């Protein structure tokens, strides 16, 4: 097993079993493409089925927290998709948290020999839906100042994705104005709008399509792309009950238990 495969296996083991790794382990993966190779090795080690991508650090708030100068992508696994009302695992050792997001589902494969225009990307997108991402960091120090090597190598911090209701007429909507608010155990918490997501979740989808193409994994029919947090990061712990309210677009209630 080469070093990349070994490191990927260690990252997956940490995610699966609640371990925390030293940041020094990925200090040599500062080059973005190399970090994606580690991420791919971790995904392979999981044995799970990638069904799309999440985009990390699409807001200035997230970039400041993570110490990153731009976004990254990470795999979303079919086996870690949830529905509204489900009970999700919360690992305090990984700083489990949630983010309210807008996600898209691809209706067509994107080409593997060129990057498509924004209009062609929209034509290739089947639908949009409200979503909540579960995130966690498997490295010491957590999210704060993690940097690009830790983020990309660690699945871009993905832990799971809650698939909410479809957004009817999304193509004719200005998604930057879509709002969401989180209530934790009856107490109002973080809120925000789609504008936080690179100015518009559709722009984050375009960024993700370009990034996926650049690493040789262009978006495919059926792929889900969750575009980044509208509401910042809301920590969760076992026993918490949350309501993620997207206004007229619907609500996503969640409960959390120990992993």
C-alpha cells in the first residue's frame, strides 16, 4: 500500500470509528490535486457509493473559519443520505455540526472533454431541493484554521446529507434570496440566505462542475451537488432536536444521537 492509499485508509478509519488524527499527517498534501488523491483514497477505503459532491467554503464566513482562500469539493455517499425527521449520528469528537443548503441533482452527464457554459449546466440540471449537510472534522484542532490540505483530504468535512423537498420552479427563482433559519432545542439560532453561497447557489454549482472536471470526475446524471452553507455552522450533540426552516420551501426536522 503506497503512502496515499495508507493515508486515505487512516482518514476513513478515523471517520468511521471516531478517531482524531494529527494535522501533520497531511502537511505534505498542500498541492490541491494531491489532496484530492488522498480524498479519493479515503473514499475508496470506505467501500461506499459516491452519489455526488458537496462544496465546502463557499461563503466568506466559512473560508475565514477554515483558513481557506476558496472552496473545495468532497464526496457525498449514498449510504449517508437521510430524510427529514431522521435521527442522525453526532460525534462530539469530530465537532459534528449542520449547515442549511440548496442542492441540485443532475439530469444529464456533463462532457469529460470540455467545461460547459453556465446555460448548458443549467439545462443539464434536473432539479433543486432544500438540504441539510452534516459535517465533521477528523483532525485535531477541528474546523478552525484547518486549511485546504486537511479540508480536501478529509472529504471536505462531509458526514452526511439530508435530502429535503424539491424546489418547484427553481429555474425561475433568484436563489440568492432563499432564506433558512435553524432552531436548536426550541431556541432560534443561525440564519442566512443563498447569497452567502458564492453569491448564488447556482454559481456554486458551476464552481463544483468545473472543479469536478478538473480532477477528472465530471458531474454525471443523478449526481447530487450540495452547494455550501447559507447559515454558517451549527454545532450539534446527542439529544439535540433541530428544525431547519426554509420558509415557503419547507422545513427539515432532525434529531441527533450518539454515533
